C-alpha cells in the first residue's frame, strides 16, 4: 500500500472552517479528482458528511467513525484509521483526505504528500493540517499557478516523498 496525504492548505496550515473548505479553487478540485480517481480515499465522518454528493465516484471510499452503527451508500465504515488501512491491499494507493484528526493519524504513516499551498493566511479557520518536519520530506515537484478568472488566489501544487 502507498499512503498519500492530499490537502489544500494556507500559509498558516489552515484547511477549513465550520466543516467547509476555506477557498474555492476549481483547479485544485480538478487536481484532486485527477489524482484520486480510480484509487482509495480515506476520510473521517465529518469530511464525508461535508461532501455535497456523498461518496466520491470512481473511488473506494473508506470512512472512519466512532459511531458503531454509522452507514451511508457507497462507503465502507471503520472505527479506526488502523482498521481502515488494514483493509487495503498491498498494491492499493490510498489518499488520506481529512479532516484534521485523520491527517494527524496518517501523517506519520504517509509515503507521499500531495499538497496545494495556497498563497493566503486564513482570517477564520478552525481546522488545520498537522505540522510536519520538512527535513523528513523531499520536494519532488512544484507547479506554480497565478490567480486567474476562476481561481482568485495564487497556489502551488507540491509533491513530497518521505526521505
């Protein structure tokens, strides 16, 4: 199994507020879809419930919930990150997609980080990406984008691999 963390975060590592993403960047949503389609996504219950159309299509959706009877169409429910990861095959590409506690639990296990660094500092945020030691990661690609008519902020798609 290869474990990726995929996330869009601001300069202060903010990722959300009151269950919503901080910024609407269509290019980032396309990037997310390109990377995760055909693979497995791992998320917490609150992240799952924030998805406007439920389970993400063309992906295996693993949801971690403490609720013993939690169920929804198109998902597999687990009661811990460890249990969810044990259900994954050796060749599976698993993308941890949040929220904050899922990122914190999967960061020490991750092989790669696929981060969208947004050139902004959040005015209001209650959810953050965990701090990570840049000395443990090697930046292998960076793609810079200036603001345009659809994306109001500058951002960089950055891929890291664990050293």
